């Protein structure tokens, strides 16, 4: 077994989907544990990987272990498996606020520790993942880990002090983007467009705009200016967004998310 996941909900299955699609590991090289039989059956049916209800079996079977449970359960899961952990294991935390030092301390022995901050677009191979690792992870070891995160999107290795920022602008931000898409589509529906078509317009527009930022390397403000014709329609919308505190609302939302991460 090459990799194990303790917990396999939204984020675990999104990452495994990318790993399988890119062929980094095969189904029989991935073991996942779930809390309930219903969850285990779901993972088996949807992903086709090896499944168990026993978290210790995951740790005994694989040397790279992703903790894909909610932050509130990290401590009890590490308590439960710490007798099965060895210095050969690499544990990967994906929860906000659970630092490298905290994870190593709770694991109860010196071992390789990595943190990911992934996001759900991993499910479609367009994830954005931040990675940091403790000093026990070698350059070669990190390269192996990055093959995993690269399989479900883009990866940036960052200093641990930036993980809360990455959580806000990477981990959480899809929720805000989905709200933005939903709101734009609602407005189009209110102008008479059928709902399905409105989602297509809103989503493709977000996708295309993001691609322009990434591919042209131009400043987002510059790209915004390209759209705003003098005395045109777009600038009227820009005026309304500014009046309603759009930028400030986004700024405050990401700050709140990052600050919460520091407290978890
Ligand atoms: N959902 C997201 O967009 C992101 C989530 N994360 C982090 O990923 C982690 C997982 O989040 P989600 O996948 O969204 O949660 P989720 O609730 O969808 O999945 C967690 C899974 O863990 C299982 N579980 C709970 N206790 C367990 C135990 N003791 N042993 C084995 N399995 C257990 C649950 O049954 C569930 O299937 C969290 O720490 C979260 O902060 C990080 C970045 C993005
Ligand atoms: O809401 C959360 O806490 C998790 C971490 C980042 C995205 N979802």
C-alpha cells in the first residue's frame, strides 16, 4: 500500500480522485478508513480503493498517511493510532491550525510531518495546494509528496507561517467563488435567462477570467480596465460593487477565515 487516508469525505475523495486520474497510485495502492460502514461503502463504491473501518489498519498498511478528518477529531485519531506509527511514517495534516510541531507532538514520536492546504477543485484536477514540511522530510521525500499534490492541480511549497493565508485564499476561497457564481447567475435569471444557461455563463466567465490572469501575467486591475468601456455598461457595475463594499467584503471574509485558522 502506497498511501493511506484516515477519513474520506469531501477533501479526501477529491484528492484521491486526482491521484487515480493521474495514475500516481493505483486503486489497490490506496487504503482509506471511514468512521461508519455507510462511509466505507461510499468510498469503496465511488473510488474503488481498499477500505476499512480500522484506522490502525491504515497506519499498518501504508507509510504515508493523510489525516483527512475534521480538525476537531485530529487529537483523538492520533491518540488512537500512535502505537502503530513508526519513524518511517510520514503523516500529512490537511486541517487549518494543526501545525507541524503539534502533529509531531501528538503523534508521540519523531517522524516526518507534512501539511497540505488543498481545496475541493482537486476533484476536477484544478486544485491549488499549499505544502510545508518539517526538517525530517528530505528533498527527495518532498519531491515524492509533490507528485501527489501535483496530480490534483497546482502546488506551492510555502513557509508554515503562510498556511493560514493559504487556507483563506486557497482552501476556503472556492466557497466564496461558488457564492459569486450563484449570485451572478441569480441576477441573470432575474433578467430572464434560464437557470442552467446562467450557471454556464457565470462559471465559464470565472474560469476564463482566472485563466487570463494566469496566462497573461497581467495585473488583474489592468484586465478589469480592458473590460470597462468609457460611459459603458461594465463601469456602472464597478461603481455599484465599490459602493456596496465588494472589495472590502472579500478582504474581510479572507481575513476572518485566516484568523479562525490560527485559533483551531
Ligand atoms: N472541504 C474542504 O474544502 C477542505 C477541507 N480541508 C480539511 O480537510 C479535512 C476533512 O474535511 P472534509 O473532507 O471537508 O470533511 P468531511 O466531513 O467531508 O470528511 C471527513 C471524513 O472523516 C470521517 N471521520 C470522522 N471521524 C473519523 C474517525 N475517527 N476515523 C475515521 N474517519 C473519520 C467522516 O466520516 C468523514 O467521512 C478537515 O480537516 C478540513 O479542515 C482542507 C482544505 C479544504
Ligand atoms: O472550512 C474549513 O475549515 C475547511 C478548511 C479550508 C476549507 N475548508
